[in-house]
């Protein structure tokens, strides 16, 4: 909310979107954006994994030969059979996300340094 005069034009609409961010210890690899009102579906997420593999081959070719340990949370699109099959097809080894773990993973403090301030 913000203070405005009664005759002021309405504020411009805020654009919201959902971002899926993939990173490793060396930095961000891929950001997938979804427009406002959309959510990650089972059809969308495996396509991001294919893009991720292509980027890994390009940017991390030396490390990619050792395999990929992949960690994501327990969202329905992540647990879906289609996603699990795609991970196996791409050669990614999926790590189990522990149940009842906090919403903020320790790696998010690296990705979003401002979180350390709170």
C-alpha cells in the first residue's frame, strides 16, 4: 500500500512471476520464469531439466563427467513419475529431500545474501 491523493492515477500493476533457479557451488546455471498465475506443472519441470543438462555440458563440462547429484524439494512436480524418469534418463542422481526440513535451505543464503541480515 502507498499514500496517494484522491485524484492520483492508480499505481501500475506489479508484475509477479515464479522463478525456478538452478545453481551449483560456482553460481547460477539456469533461471526458468513462469508468468503470473501459472504454476510448475509436471509437463514443464522435466523440460527445465533437459535445459539444465545442456547448460551443464556447456558451462561445467569438466565437472559434468563425474555425474550430477540433484537436490530439490518435495513439490508435487518434483516427485512426479515423469520427473523421476527424466532424472534417470538424464543420468542425474536424485538426493532425497528430508521431510519436515525448513523452507530455507542453507544454500539459499548463498543465493540470496540479504537473507543473512534477518
